[in-house]
């Protein structure tokens, strides 16, 4: 079982609010990722990080921002939530090794913006 | 641009059957391929990872194969059980963007008792 945690699991919030989705892992993984999944659709990468102080945008354009101040922590922030941000957000991590690059996923945060 | 397709989109089988889920990808320059299981409202559980240099991986009743040249992977589930009911996702690992995964839309499997 992967040691990667996300909080909250479910969040219902009004338009315009600032929110932070938490993700932490205790496996010492250097790489971390955020994926977005709309209902019935495939996952898309929105942010990733190679390590501390490294953050990059993924393929899917997102108004969210991320930070990586500590290896184990990779929070995602929306400054002003909108209904279009309603989705499931999945955090993942992996270790940079040539033979074992499995990505481990957290349980996800299901966000609803009213 | 890499695209991943999974067929069928949904599958219903009686308990005990052996079954095959299919995954195809358009660009053979992959880093690895990973099969996941997703239960409703939950995150993803990694089932098998095949490195680009490998042909197959096995774990219990699961066997995944990879044919890079034809852009195909299959997930074989032996002696299916109702507990296997879930959505199965195939994801291709790329060499760029931190080894990001490109996902298919999944196959929703239902195993009837």
C-alpha cells in the first residue's frame, strides 16, 4: 500500500474562495505529480515536480499553482475557485530509478465549486 | 502526440472467466507502461508496471504484456472474481515532463457472481 495522502477527500465550496489541496508522501520520493480527472474522462497531468523547489506545468492548462518546499509535501492552490474547477484531483509520486518508476497515487480530492 | 486507447470501454463477465483488456498507443517511444485499478470514488492502485525493455509482467492472477513495435499492451485476468470489478486504466510513461503518464479512458469491468 502506497503511503501517499490527500486532504480533504471531498470539498464543496463557493465561487471565489481560495482553496489548497494537500498532498504528502512518506516514501521519500523525489518526483510528485498532480493529475485532474473529470467524471468519465481520462486523467491529465496539470503539474509536476522533480524535487524541492522544482515545479513545472503539465499538458492540461490549469489556473492552479503548486509549491514544493519540502520533499514530502506538494500542495495545490486555487486562488479563486470557479465552477469550471469542479473535478477530481489526484496526487502521485515516484522515485527516480531506472528500473522502478512506478507512480503511486493518493486517494484523490473530489472538488465541487458551486 | 501520444494517444492511448482502451478497448472495450465496458465489459461484463460471469465469475470464473478469464478475460483480456486491451490497450493501444500511437507512439512507441515509451519509457514504461503501467496498469492501474480504480474503484469508484477512489484513487488509483498500481497493478503492474512494464519497463520499455520488458515483454511482460505477472502478479498473481494478472499478466500484462507489452509489444512496443505494434503499440499494444494487454492485461490478462485469470479466473475473474466479483472483487475484480473496477475500472482498469492503462497509462504510458513518457521520457519528458518528469516521466508523466498518459492515460487511456479505461475499461469498466463488472464480474457477476
